[in-house]
C-alpha cells in the first residue's frame, strides 16, 4: 500500500510528491501520471480559490492501494468533501451478467461525504478498480465561494447533532457520476484549469448540500434509513445506472437485487433518491442523451446509443423531461 499522511496545514501537493517518489511516476504541470507498471491514469491538484484545495484521482488497474491520511488537528477549521465513484472495470465488449454486476456493486465504496477535518479522515483508493474521485478541502469561512448565500454554521450544527459523528456519508448518484466523468475527461488539457475546476466543484458541492439537507430532514422526521437499507438501495441505483441502454428492468428484478419487497423498495428508494425507480432510470438515461447532444451527436444516433429503437419515442421522452425536443436542444436558434 502507498501511504501519504497530511497535517492540517500541508498542501495537497504533498500527495503527488510522495506518490511520485514511491511509485516512480511522471509529474508534469501539476499532474502525476501513473506508469504502466503501477497503474493507468493520473492525479492532479489545484488551489482554485483562497481556502479551497482540490485533489482529483482518475485511475485504474492500480497494483496496490493508495491511502491518504488526513491527521486530526484541534486547529483545523475546514471541511473535507469527498466524491468517490469507484467500480470494478467493466468489459467493453459485452454486458455483465447479473452475478458479476452484483459482485461489482457489493465491493463498490462509491459515496459522497462531508467530514470535519479537525477529526481527521482516512481515504483508501483500492487497487484493480476504476476510480474517479475528488477531495475538496475548504475552509469553513470559504464555503460561500462555492455556494452563494450559504451559512457554513448549518453544516457544523448538523454534524454536532449526529451523535458525535465526524462524517456524514451517502451513496453516490448518477448526477455525480456524469459530472465526475466529464471533469476527468477534460481537466488535464483544459486551458483554464482552475476556473474549470472551481465551476465543476461548485456544482458538485451544491449537489452534496442538497443531499445533505434532505438526509437531515429525513433524520429529524424519524425516517432515516438503516445502513443495510442504504447499501441495498445503492445496489439498485448502480444497476439502473449501469443498464441505462437497456429496457427498464422492472420492479420484481430490482426487488431481488435489493432483497426487499417490491413495496418496501419503491417506498424507500423514493424517500432516499427523491424519484421513483423508473423516474430515476429515465432521468439518468436522458442525461446521457443530453451529454451526447452537447457533443453535437445527431439526434437519431443519440436515440440508438441510449437504447431507443424508435427516435420518436426518444423525442417524446426528452421533451417531457426538459420541456423541448432534442432537435431544438441541438439547434436552439
């Protein structure tokens, strides 16, 4: 295992320095590239604004785990926000069978979290997996730079009310996955890297805070879910995201994946993710379509790519979701 420890005042750049020495990687222009012998991908860091640092990890086929230890400190006055999309590699030439899908989901620690940095935190990026992850260290007084009109004390008061928990964490959703994927595809070559990072991190933090307050509301209403429930629901959520190109799998199949009754699954999924099972599947599917349209892919090709055999059905679904047709989205003028 490669190990890096960070004191409260030490910059994220230390992670790259330690890993470069440990793994004999190539470092150029604030980007560490893994060699073929140690893995594939990169790690990069950025100080995007006063009091805000970002560490991005985009890696696969690591030969050993990477552990980053943020040491506890009574002087720390910051939060650690983490966005981790971690999966087993999926063969490109065929769909995984259900047992393999469940294996990937069971082992996936994909999550988002908020941690009081004063309590410390250990993050492990596991070997032999596909990793797209961001760590944001933000001074409590600097949260307003990411989210306007936000009272940072609200987070602290909720953390203090959760039986002394230093971290709040939830399974990741498709919105995070899509943004993380786009971010990793562009960050290294982007001509305005810091501005690009700040914009994307601001969106991720907004997603996280929305989820944060929904979970807090559920808890205060006595509707919080057990760890087992959230784990089971995350299996279903990831299955829906992995199979957006195929037909909706149906409640019965999803019920078997979650080991919940259909009624319990539908109720708890809607409570946790804010959408019905089909609604969540459809929103993810259409977001993939929108990303393709952003890259000027023709509408008929997009329809086929996301699993519609009839382009008119895709057009109707897209217009119902966004209020205008994909043709208008592609050619707004």
